[in-house]
């Protein structure tokens, strides 16, 4: 069990690195392109759009699993927030399980798309890299997101979740956390 925890932590660190690097790369490419074009009147960053597009795809699809792990996806929670503990627990289990199924289905179809791109031999315009290289991260992202949603389903069946609904593996539902006292303006010493 310890080796699985170690692997999970290592994979989370890898996800964090990939996401951080992608965002930094996007910023560098866009800012560098603008500076080169507007200040130096140079087209040296002719590949900036393509590299940024690669990084956006990577950040988007690898970010799906990370957001699922942390319970940070956007949700429509109007009915959920007003439901009792038992109903919220059942809803969260169903939501996570159905979402994992959809993620696995999307992983399958996106894999088919990547194989289509691979078989066509299409390349990008600026860097002339095979187009399937960008698409590889789409099925990987969907697959890892499906796994994370299955983990979110499982965690709600464990003893750890006896008195708490978990929206992510490490994220207890905000409805089950102690209500924090609001800080009033009078409480702040200026």
C-alpha cells in the first residue's frame, strides 16, 4: 500500500510540474512574441503560436485529472448544497462514477482521433512536428481524469468518509467542514 501512495504522490508532483511548466511556457511564448514583434520588429518567435497551442492542450487536458483529484471542478451545486448528508453522499458517488464513465469514453474516442492523426502523417505548419504529438495528451488527460473520478467514488465508501462527503480524494466537501466565523471589519486592527 505504501508503494501505491508513493506512486500517487509522485504522479501528483509530475502533474503539478507539467501544469506549471505549460503555463510558464505559454506566458513566455506570448510575451516573447509580442516583444520581438513590436519592440524589435522581428519574427524570431514565428513558432510561438504553435508552442502555445501545444502548451494549452497539455495544460487543459492534464489539468482535468488534477482538478478532479483536488475537487476543484466547477459544479452546479444549488440542490446539492441544500440536501441532507445522506443525499449529498449518494449524489457525490453517482456524479463521480458517471463522470468517470464519460471520461473513459472520451479517452477512447480521443485515442481514436490521435490514431487518425498518426495515420494521416499530418504535420504542424511552423515547426513541422507530427500533429499527433499534440493530441497524445488528450486521451492521457481523459484517462487519468477517469481514474481520479473512480478514486473519488471509492473514497466515499471508505471508513475515512464515514462522516464526510469527499468531492476529491483529498478534498472534503465544504458543507461538511466546520463553519468558519466571518471576520467583521471591527475585528481587524488597523
